[in-house]
């Protein structure tokens, strides 16, 4: 390893000793997130093509593509239990290396069942890396830095939604569906290489005492009413996001909008504003409180929903911009709350939050897909609105208590 790589490995993400500039740290955190979850939503830009390839209904293909969230929910629960005993660096590295295998095999999946199972395997690997990285940041960042670090990670997630869809649409349009998955397997390996040179090996700081079982630690998190509400909000956020950005693809390719495959990929430039609006989530939550920040984000999302029902492309794109910006901001604020409200066993809290978050995506696909097939896009949007209303109600419960108190400067301030 070169001297420069060694320096990066020791200093870039660890907060010990001399740390790099905030901008450089945020860039590396965001790039790590991008390469971790770039596979998650990239397939949504080629959903109509996959539907034709496997000759299935939109609901069936939507569920298969979003089956990755099932794996992510399972992995989140596993990490919540095993986190105190998992070496962060090795765990993230192993997850990203293994992620490349099912990604590559998707190129030759012979049927929809195989495709769905490979997506589940992808989810297992993605969520393991995702949860361990968030736990690492929660442990190694100070209370004042944590909000920005979590926001940077979520911003990388936003970027993966944008660039992943653009790349998948472009590659599928020029080189075919199989080439898309081979390219993303290479990106997974690039993520592993980045982690290898930037994350310092450290022991989990919140290891549980020997007298407390991992299961008991997880149950303890559920007994915290503020954390319990945050877990449920995460569920609702991805429920709404999946419901919108999975099935809007079929609306965009049908009359009267009638977009082509490459045009459909370019549509996802709607996530570009989210790349700008998500990073300040930590600071805004710290200044005004978590609850006002999430309520504001959910209100922005709600304003965008009626626009999705328009027959005019500009209105639909505007609605997608608002829904994307609102849901990503809400996710960043909620993630920051969880990371700071859980003083002990942050890995368990983060894993549980991600399990609920991704379970919301799976349920959203399973519930809203048949609703879309049977009753149409308006019914699907109504289901999304209901999920947002529940999230807004749950946000009232994000009140700091003695068991979840954090410093006034942290994003968890109510």
C-alpha cells in the first residue's frame, strides 16, 4: 500500500488524531454510500424493459426488483443483534465484495424467481455494509459532527438513486440489459477498494456487557418510545418512496407521456435537487429540532403528490422533484436522530432502523403494486399519501427523554 493510501486509511474517516477537512470527509462518506447502494434503485429505470424481458405484469416485476428490500430488512435485523461483535472494516469489506456476485449473476437470471432471489441476496449484502457504516460513523463522530456525517451518507444514497438510474438506462439502451449488471458488479468492487483505503480498523465502541445478550439489547431499543417511533417513520418513508418511484415508471412510458427508455433514465435528474437539499439536514435538525425538520420535509413531499397525477410531463417531473427531496431529507433527519438518541448499542439501533426502513419498501411494493394494477395510479398515490400522514403523526413522538437524551447540538433535539 502506498504512503498516501496508508494516510487515508488511518485518517480519512476516523475522528482520532488529525482529521481531514470536512468537505473531504463528507465526499468520501458520500462516495462510500453511493457505491454501497447504487444497485438498489438502478433497476427501476429499466423496469419496463425488464417487464417485457420476463413477460410479467408491472406488479410482479416491481415486487421482484424491490425484493432486495427483503434481504436488506433481514440483514438489518441480523446486524442489530451481531453489531457489537462485528469488526466494522472487515464486515463492510466482506459485504461489498460478496455483493458483486449476485449483481453479476442478475445478467444471466433465467426467470423471474431467480431474479428475485438474487435481488434478495443483493439486499443482504447492501444492508450489512450500510448498517455497519452508519454504526461506524455514529461511534467515531462527535455529537456535533454526527449530523453532518449521516447527512453526507444519505446524500451519497441520493446520488446513487440519480446516477444509478441514469447509468442503467444508458447502458441498457446501448449495450443491453446484461451489460448493466456487469457494470454495477464492478462498481461494488470499487466500493470495497474505497473502504479498504479509507476506513481505519477500530473495535466497536458500544460493545455490550457480557451479562446482556444481543437479543436483550435489541429489545431495549424497542422499549425506547422515541426510537420506536423513528423506526416506524423509516418504514413509512421508504413505503412512500418505493410506491412513488417504482410505479411512476409505468405512468411515464404510457400515453399521454409516452417516454422512451433513454428518456426515462434522464427523467431521474429529478433527484439532482435532493443532492443539494439533503446535506444540510443535520444542521437544520440541530438548529430547529428534529420534529420541525421532518414535518417540513413531509409537507414538501405531500405538496408533490397531486402533481404526479397530471397529464403534463413538467408537472409530473416537478412532483417527483418534491417527493424525492422531501423523502430523502426526512430520511437523513430520522437517521441522525437514531444515531444520536441511542447512547448505547448504536449498531443495534441502526440495524433495527434499517430493517424497519427496508421492510417498509418491501411492504410498499407488495401493497401498492396490486393497487396500481387493479385501480390505477391515483389509488397508488393515495396509498403513498396515507403513509406520509402516518409518518407525520409518528413524528410527534420524537421527544427527547432521559433514555434518549442527546446534546443540544445534536440532530436529535426535538
